[in-house]
């Protein structure tokens, strides 16, 4: 990107009023928490986790069998973590984008793309069916080139999509066409997927799913962390909570970034901290200077990438770039805010949109997502098929968690379905090594990716080795 004309002092001033919390969660309409579980309960299905993964699992379980007794427990409040802090990009992709899917499951990519499209359609239908007011907009997304080598890479990807017959609704944009969509002096081209991504308010989606679950009879307990998981009897499980216990025939784990109750799953994920800014509402004149009429989501094509979109009240969310892995892989509140990253993001924002000089940020926040070495979800069972889990969504969980919920329910039912037959579902990523090797490897990978961005996309020996091993690091 070209250097910004704004001084550092002016950039920092834009952050002076930014509240250190998620814009989405800073909502007077936020529902009251459900009471904690006290005493013992029993059910057919226990869902652990009140983010998207858990809520979709509970909702679909009741849709499949309205008579099934379902309990959901959440350690704090539904949506307080990644589900309420993300950018609100609800993508059809189940594989963290087509390039990753082609690299890992080339023989299944057509089926995976079909299932992803059906999954996004099902999300849109559920939002309508349950009258979930979450600002759902099927606007699509543009992958933006900001360097010459990215223009060539997007053209190559478009040809790959055409080869596989996956180019329906996709348009390759040159610099003029790109800037006609959204105007920035840094934009050199783009790849526009007009139908495969929706924008939404992520917290309102959580709260709407929670309300829908309650209407269908799911019993929800918040401020109820699950502390232990053990077999109970010949065909059941027991889950301990601080004030009680739940006996369940089957258990679905939607805890994602938090340490799994199935210990052997823990090495497959690490927490990555991602950060975002939200501007004050733009004036009509400021919006006009951008030409951002179609409200698409956007993301640049660098390894260290930014994602950005308009909110319902015409603010710009600007996030990404830094992906921070804390040594030891602990999820802690102290990592949720990082002023040096906020300052970096603000400088990048004004470099991209110099016509918005003087705009201020109202919110700045961060949080942990779970990533795995293949960048997309993996699945499995434990305790002789009585427990199922899905994890490793790596930042694209707004949409893919619903697919993961279907997979977990299929696995718990012992069914061989179109989903459970997939190689993606039957295999797992490589686990991360223990410390200090995990931290050293991730840091080396991050630095190599930054150098690749600076050197025309050329990947060094370390990255080429990681590619051959199927290992990676992303946000």
C-alpha cells in the first residue's frame, strides 16, 4: 500500500474515544442471561458451549426430533466470545476458501462447495423462519488485490474456478472495475463473489438462535461451565458443573478455542488473537466518497490480510492483519486488547481510505479464535460414539459452524451420511507440537508470511516446507 499522508498523531487521535469492547455486544437490546444450573439434570442430548457451534447443534437437534430433551450449558453468556466479536462475514465456504479446499481435498471440492452453498441457504432460511433480526444481507464479498502479484494470483484463482465449474456468480475485476465498486487508491483489482457470502450482525444472530432454541424447548443454563466429562452407566455420560451435574445419553462439544473436555483433542488447536476497529457512523458525503453502494464485504489478498465491511448503521468495521499467538497457548482476558495493534490497524485504515481523514473509531476490541493446521474444521467422536466434537474453524465459523452441528448430530446418531462420508470429516489435521516448539514455529511462519507479502508473494524454504507438510497458521 502507498504510504498514508496522515501523521501518527492524527492517526492516534482517531482512537481517542474508542471503547474497549465489541461493538456488536455493546447493545442495549442484549438479552438477560439465563440462570445457572443448580442440582442435577438429565437429558437425551447435552450441548456444551453457547456460541454458534452449540446453538446450531441444539436448534437442529430439536428440529430433527422435537421430542428429544436437549440441554445447553454455557460458561459465561451466549455469544460473549468469538461468536459475538467477529466481523459478521457468513461465508458459504467450509474449507476456509477455495484455494485451501483445492489444496487439501481436490477430489471432494465440488461436493464441499455444494454443501457449503446449501448450508448458507439453510442459514438464510433459518433467519427468516425464526424471525431473527440480525441484519442479514446476501451482499457477497470481494477479494481485493493491493499489490501487483496479487492481481496475478486472483486471475489464476478465477481460471481455477472456471476449470472446476465454480465460477457462477464470480467476476474478475480490473483496477477500474474494482474502484467502481469501492474506491481506494490502493485497490488494483478484485475477485467478486456475488452470492457466496452474507453480512450480518454476529451478536444478534447468537441472541436470535438462543431465543429460537428456547422456543423449541431447549433448556439453557448460562454461567455454567462444564468442568469434567465421564462415562456414566452403559450408555451415557455425566458432565460436572460448579453447582450440579448433568446425565446425558449423548454430548456435543461446541467449545472450540477453549480446552476440550476430550483431552486428546487439545493439541489440534491453538488460540489466535484477532483484533478489529469500528468507526463512528459515516455521513452520506463520506459514504459517497467511497462509492460503496452495494455493501459487499471486502478482504485484501495478502497473507497478513484485512477484512472490512459496513454495518447496518453505516459504520466501517476494519479488522485483521495481526494474528497473535500467546506463548503457551492460553486463552486469557489480558490478551483481548492490544493498543499497538489498534494503532497499526488505524494507520492501515487511513492508508486504504485517505478520503476518510478525520473519521474516528468508536470501538476497538479483540478476542481468541481456534485455528488448526489445516485452517478449517475437523470432527470426531469419543467415549464409544457418545460424545462428538467440532473445532478448528479458524475464523470462518459464522457459517461453517452450522455444517459442523449437522456433522456432530450425524456422528452421534451413528449415521453414514453425505457429510460423514467426506474425507474432510473422516480425517484430522496434524497436531501442533508442544511448547516451546509451537511458539517458535508459529513465529517463524508469521515472519515468513510477512516477508512473502513484501517480496511479491515469494514463499521461502520454511513456507514451502510447511506447505508440503500440510501445516499452516492463519486467522
